[in-house]
C-alpha cells in the first residue's frame, strides 16, 4: 500500500508541475493514426488473428522464418510495443477455431492530458488441444503510464503473465491408428501439467536540470521487479514411466521460483535528434527450487544512444556485469535509412550470458542436476531488411543469422554446455505483392540452413485473392482467396514436459516434404471486420500422416472465424 500511495503522490505532483509547460522530451509522438486497425492490414487479417494451430507445445515453431534457438527452452512473456495517441482508441478482437482454440485481445490507448498517456492490453489464448489431454491457457495483462513535464518524465510498466499447459507428451508409438481422430489417440501422459506465472514492474524516471524543452540533461532512476515461477504436476505410477524417482512414486509437484530486484541510476542528455543514457545498476536475485536455494548480488554498467542525422537512424544499447555474474555482456544495435520508396534496416546483437538459474541447478522428482562450474554462452545475431513500396510491385528482402556457442541444451536428462551445443541458423527470404484491378497476388520464399537440419530448408507460400468491394455501394470490402505453400523436410526433436523444453537428442525421424492449402475470406466495413479461414485442407487427401515433432502429428483440417472492432473518439 505504501508503494502505491507513493506512486500516486508522485504522479499527482508531476501533473501539477506540468500545467502550461513545454513537454519533456520529443519521443511522445502519436503512433496510432485514424487508419490504425488492431487486426493489421486487410489482406492478412486471417494470418494475424489465426495463429497456425500446431500440436507442438511451447513456442517452438519450425514453420516461422524468423527463428531463435532460445525458443527450444522455456518461453516467457513478450511485452507489447509502447503506443501513444492523442485520440482515445479502444479495440477488441476475438477468433475461435477447431479444438476450442480461442484468441481474444483488448487494447486501450488514451491521453489523459497533453502530457500524460496510458495504455492497457489484455490477451488471452486457449486451446483444448489437437491431442487428447493436451491444451493450454495463456493470459497476459500489461498496463503502461507515461508522463512528461518540464523537469520530470516517468514511464511505468506493470505486467502479469500466466501460462497453464496440459501435456500429453505426444502419441504412443510411431504411427497413428487409421480411422481414429487425434482426439482419441492414446498418449504417454494423461495427468501432467505445467503452470508458469510472471509479474513485472518497471518504473523509469527522468529528472531534468534544464528548462529548455528541446535540450535536457539530468538523472535517471529506474527500479525494476521481476518474479517468475514454474510448477510441474504429474499423477501416475512414476516408477513405471521413468524407472526412477526422488521422493514420491505416485506423483510430483516440482517447483522453482526466481525473484529479481534491480535498481539503475545514471545520467542522460537529450537534444533534438540525439539522446544518450549511461549509468550503473545493481541486481539481487533469489532462486528457490525444492531443496536448492541460491541468491546473488550483481553490479553492472549500462549505456544507450538514439541518434538521427540526415535521415539516418541509430539505436544502440550495451551493458556489462562486473560483480556477481562477472563477464556477462549484451550489445544491441539497429540502423535505419529511407531512400524515397526504399527502407533499409540492419540489426546486430552480441550476448554473453550464464545459463538460467533453473538450468544451472534443478531438483525434481524425476530429474536432478547441479552444475559445479558455470561457463558463459555466446550468441551473435544479425538481421537485414530491405523493403520497397513502389506503386507497381512492392517487395521485400530479409536475411538473418544466429550463432550460439556453448548454448545450454537438454540432452538425456541433464543440461549440457559444451562444444557439441553450438547451434547456428541463417536464412534469406524474399516476397512481393502485385495488384491489378480486383486481383491480388502475394508470394514469398525463404531458404534456411540450421545445425542438425532442425529446421526446414525451404518455406514457400503464395496467396491469390479477389480484392475489392461487394454490392453496389462498394462499402463492404473483401479479400477472398486461397493460400498454397510448400515445406521441406527436417529432423524431428522431442519435448520434455517436466522442464518445458525441447531436447536435442537425435531421434532419426523426419518431417516429410509437404504441400499446404488454405482458404481465407475477410471483410471490412469501416471499423468492423470479420474473417473465416479453413486451414490444412491438404490433410483431407494426403497420406500417411506427417509429424511436426516426435509424437506430435500435423493437425487435421482446421476452421477459424473471427471479428475485430476499432473505436476512435
């Protein structure tokens, strides 16, 4: 209560001193225009609101071009981008599909006054599972408050994330019984689930020493609280399944929690087209896992820069830890430049991190490991994008690479971090769009190379659709057509539900080359939209059944319907 009371007093004080004064900073600019829609562009509403209904647990999706090997391990909350709008905006979208798959989203953006902005986001996704006893429910809530005045600026972000997974651990055996739906196939686990919860509070404060609204210099103060915990539950005759256990032969409730408190302090300088921040920070984290307890205090330095010169934009961030997890380093940079209809961007990153706490030490009913020596793992990334928005055939070209050296991976009931855990991936993708009267044609093709052929080399897709109005007034717009695709083969990997991660143990099984066929139709009536999508049509005539992961087959024919509304006041 004291913390909330302090926050309300500070916010009230900020609002009082901001009356009739110049705004603080120049980065609070409208990002939502009257043409904004929560569902994105009309030609891809079905893609943005109908996520591919695969059977694989977690966030590992080999069919997405942009890929990171970090998706193989436990996935966590991904915060949404910050928005600003002087016009109040509220939006809602909802879609439903086969196997009780549902996606709901509510967003609210508003300016309380010329210097105070708020945003709210709620996202819920649930699925009853394409495999028996499998499914998930994910809820995320994010609240943001931004305020500026002549001498003070603050950005507060509060978020919560909960993920409840019901696991089946795939199907029994390597084949599927013909004549039986996936919903009724036998599974390896019938009473197992994994619950993940997170809570984050990030409060960044700027205290300026200058009156000039275009040139600021002052102090930064940023406290941050992060809490993550995960619980795995399973009720069965564990001894018969695993062959060993640590404390109970009938059930397990493995649990771990990581709490972290940070405090950053430093200085900043801001001018038109130039902003730099630098300072020192300290972090205390506490890790509890059944019989294991660890805690550490860390100290680090950080710096960030934003620069705009003659149309060139540069954003960079870096930090280095010198106490506690000594040697941890992170460097991120992005450069952009526009030339008429062309936009070029380049992203690069370097990260040297120790394994996560739940990877370094873990005690469970069926797993037990503890590393005596910690080794830094190194990840380097680079992304390039060129988009051309000419009037005739807009196109884009993208390329990316990721190199992971001594990355923690789970193999044969333990985490490993050695020369065998170097994982690399690189790829290039190109796409175009062509419109002629009411005809719309879109296409893209990508090629990737990955360690162990864990990803398909080729991903090809194309859409052909009718793009125009319906009825005499033409106020009802539609984009209706078919989407065809091709996915090449790759090596299948297995999933370990106890730790919610994939294992790189070689299985000798492959995903076979596959054609894809979908139907989509979306409609637009001002601020109201709806769509229908029929997915995986090819599964009605392809034999035999293909697998995306060990025990996780490609879903059968799927259907989805959805609506969205946008309201501007």
